[in-house]
């Protein structure tokens, strides 16, 4: 059983938001959708959440009952407590009282929100609120979990807790699609879809994305005189299409951040 | 400071609703107040019945606009007409006695009629004047039924619109859209609490009003309940419509007030409709509160029967179906489900 989109196109008004997007996920798989602001990540997850109609292409989804969705704004009701938020989702899914109580206890424990169960969602920290949003999306044990930037604005500890939760969810058989602007985070996913201006920049498992980039990425001590350069911390990077070495520098096994930056530059010839 | 002023002007220029409130509203209010704000009643709608109807109609001063002269009519005919609020004054002229019945529920017209009748009584020594429905010509008796409508408008339109906009602002409307809830579940679930609170508010206003201000309740509770129900659908529908075109609670309040203010001023609640210039009076006749006011006053003060109030009830029903229907459609669109996306969306099971 696989879910996803094929040849997806979305036009909003006169603007093409997505064009020719393919993404396929299966049970147990985590897929990351990455890209900068305005790349089309939210549009894609809104299609998967049945919030936007595709203009073209095919979308395969489980029944609504089996899709867990978290909007970028957490999706929790600020004037309900943590338990009340989760209980509302359970009631909307018509879960029995006993099943709901058991599931809520499981999720509160998994997210570390037990001690905050009686606090209003508006009184939670950003990280706790995002965890609540993920827990709400997980209440009905969905076959497909769709999360829009669940880790944005979340501290590193909460991010790793969220990741543990997503890994466990996938291990239990759900397909997970999440968006993120943190490129390093996407390395944890089995499949990556990188979007750029509504189109696919690169797509596939992290290793195949590494293989797909032609040329070579170089670490350079000084600012290179090339349009294909970018800065990482105190160092500079340069990408050469034919693999030829720059004036100064050493070859580098690029991580995903370098790969996707190089791929973006390679396509657009942009200066950073 | 200059930078701050320029920045503020730029923001105001882009906030079209605030701009409208600041520039258009004063002009509208000036015009509306100028033409509508009048308590003076120039003509008193009058019916004359009884054997001496022709004679009495002839000697009545011009202030009395005689609509009906029927020598076959009697006290019963007069009462029926007054209960329907079709005239302010009904005179029954029998051989030895002339009785004038004034509809006290039409306060300003009734006051004008009483004064004019006192003058006319000099030419008709046998004239006996009786003020019906609101014998003391109390302002509270006329205001309390209409205030019930105002409460329904306040809760139904302002509070409901705020409640729905709050969902949009918090991003939870999107959450509702993806949950396994039908749009009708969300819609009914969303407005049901406001429906109940508004109903409870109406009961409290009417009970306190009748107990504290001695406002009579002469008619059928059920007719008033029916009218209130239909009016509530209108106000809740207005609330949802306001929310559907508002991005935040501030905008919702602005717009809700824009729908509330004309109803308060032009529904006959404060200024009598018959005193307004024809140019703005027609506005009063398209506002829902006007018809709720007619029903509430008719039931509470005049003991009007269902058949007497058929017209305002029917209009409330039409407005209710139209506005509430429109609100349901807008709400469904706002929920934005793509479930009906046809063959391009393959939904499994």
C-alpha cells in the first residue's frame, strides 16, 4: 500500500504553486519535504491533508479517518487544556471512552506532556505546543501522518524527542511525511523531496541524492571567486561542475545541506 | 516622530475597513440621523367605524389620516385592526357615544393621537378615549420587546463572528477541516452554544423586563418563540458571514457593528418608522430587527394572533433561509475540504 502524489500540479489564482511533483510513501517510511520559504512545502502537505485540490496529477490517500495532519501553527486550541485538545480529536474520531483514555495516556507519556496535561495549550512553550500538535495528529493511529514544519521554533532537546516519536510511529507501521527548513534534519528521513519554486530540485533517498550530484564540492579557506560558492560557519564551500579543483581547497564529502545548496546553485546559477 | 506619522498613515491607507469607518461612517450616520432621527409623527393612521362613521370622519382634523370609514364596523372590527397594528387610532361612532381606541404600542404615534384627540374632544363632547395595550404609554413597554431582539443580534452576530474568526486566527479552522467531521457537524457544533446562550439571554431579558418594568406579556409565548427562532437564524447567519470575510477579531467587530448600527437606528426600535423620511425608511423595511420588533411588540403588547403576524413572520423566515443558507455555503468553502476533487484525487479506504 503506497500513498502520495504523481505529476502533481497546483495553481492558486494565476500562480503556479506546484508543478510535476512526485512523492510516494509506504508504511514504515519517513519522507522529508525540504525547501526554502515559498518553495511549495505547505501547499504539498495541504494537498495531502485534503485542504487544497490538485489542478493536475494524481493524489492517493487513505480515508480521511486514517490521515493524521498537523498544520504549521500546531493546530491545538489555545483555550483548551492538553488533555481536552487530545480528547476532542479522539471524540471526533468516535473513539470509545476506554480506548481514548488509553491512547491519550500513551501519547502523553510518549511526548512527555504528562505533567502539563491540565495546562492550557496557550500556556505551553513553543516546543511543547508542537509536541501536542503531533500527538493530536497521532490520536487515531493514522496510516499516513502529515506534519507541516513540526520542528520549527523548537529547541534541540524537544526536536530530538519529536524525532523519537516520529521514528516510533513509523516503526509501528505509519507512513510519515513532514516538511522542514532544517536541511540537516531531513537526513533522518528515508526519502527526501527537495522543492525549489514549486518544482522538484532533487528527490530520493539521501544516498541517491548524494550520487545524483555531478561534480565536486570543495572546502576553501578563502572566499572563492566563483558564482557557485556558499558559506558554512567560518568556512567557504565551492562546487565545480566538472570536479576540477579550485585555486585553493580540499575535496569534501558533502552533507545534505551542502548537497542541496550545490544543487540549487547548479540549477539557478545563483550567487550566495 | 515624522517617521511614525508617515508609517501610521501608510497602515491606515491599507486598512480599508478602518478607512471606511473613519470617512464613510460619519457621512452615513449624519445622513441617516438627519432623516431618521425624528420622534414627530405628522399623520395618525385612523379607521372610523359605526353608524356615525361618515359624520365623525368629516369633522376629524387633518392630523388624522383616515384610511377606513366603515359604518358596518363595530368595536370588534376596530380591535382586530389595532391588533394587526394597521392603524394607530380606531374610532367607533355609535348613536349616543363615540369611542376612540388608541394603540399604545405605537408610542410616539399614540402620544400624538392622544394630544390631537384631546383637542378634537371639544367638538365631540361624547368622545371617550381609551389607550390600549400600553395604557400608561410607558417607553419601557415598547423598548423591552425590541431590546430582546437587540440582545439576540449582539450574541448572534458579534459573539458568533468572534468565535468563528478565533478559529481562523489560531489556525484551528484548518485542523477542523482535516478532521473526520462533516462541515455540517462543525457548523452546527460551532453555533449551537451561541444559539443556546442567545436563547437564554432572550428569556432573561424578557422575564426581567416584564418583572422589573411591568411590561405586559399578553400574547402567546409560542408565537414569540417561533419569531425569535427565525430571527436567531438570521443573526447567527450574519455572524458567520461577518466572520467569513474577516481575518481577525478586530475586523469582525468592525463589520458586525456596521451591521448592528443600522438595525438599532432604523428598525423602529428607537425612532418610529413612520417618522422617517421615505428615503431611509425603506432601509428599515429590509432589516431583520424591524420584523422581530413587530412580532415581539405584537405578541407581548397587543396579544396579536399568528395570522396577524403572518407578514413579519414570513419575512423573518425568508431572511433566515437566505442569510443562514448563505452562511452555510460560505462556511463550507472556508473549511476548504478537497474531498470532492473528483478523479484527480484518488481516495482509498
